[in-house]
C-alpha cells in the first residue's frame, strides 16, 4: 500500500469540482496585481466575488462574462495624447523667489 504524505494530490483541483476559481488565481493567470482586479470590480467590469470562509472566489460564468465583454471591446477607452507643455524662458533664480534687491551702504 502506497503512503501519501499530501492527500491533496488525490483530489481534483477545486475549480473542476465546484466551478469556482479563487480571485488570487484569477489575478495570477492574467498576470495582474490584486488592486487591478478590485478596480475592475468597482467599475462593474467584473462581478463581485463570493466570500467563502474569508476567501474570494469567482464562478466560471463570471469569468466567461468578463472575457466576452472584453472581446466585444466594452472596456476599451480612447487614448489621449499628452498635452504639450509650453516652453517658458528661463527665469533668474532671484525672480523666482522674489528676493529684494541688495542695497549698497
């Protein structure tokens, strides 16, 4: 009889059984930081995750809806070129800090 030190090797991954994927795994798979996922949730781009025992999970349906909306371009934003900063002539340092002129005795 074979001894198992880690019984989790015998079990299928949780997402195969329950259809839930942890928010941490979702962010790792997309290579984004957790704050980006929270921003997407606040913007209603991604559905609010389920809180199960203090851990956050997304259903496969939630993720599929997000991917479908992203493929349709719902989250696309027009890129604005940066404004050009007007070039001003260099000022003397005494003019910048408004020092009084030196008086001669």
